[in-house]
């Protein structure tokens, strides 16, 4: 797809978007601005839309948020 297509990825993280689409995951912790745009793009991630946490934009990534991420990690 051409880069001007609103349904195409801006980032080089197509695998992250594909995992979110297939799994239904809607929480992203990343400092990659292009991936943020992809994750918030309703043509890529919808019903519900994605939520992005980034230390680039927010310094309030609290211990509570860190605990949430630890709680929901994949177990071997």
C-alpha cells in the first residue's frame, strides 16, 4: 500500500499492529511516535481504539501503571 493510504502503517512495526488486530490488545507502552500514530489509527485498530502510554509525553507513568504491565505479561 502507498504511504499516503490512511490504512497503511507509518511505522516499521507492522508486527505490533498485526498482533493487536489479531489478539484484541489495546494497550501500547512505547516511545515510538510513528507507532503511536498507527496504534491510534481507527483504520488499523478499532472497536475499541488503542490506548498509548509513553514517557515522552507523560512523566506520570506511576508504579501502579508499571504493576499493571507486570500483571498482564505473558507467562511461559
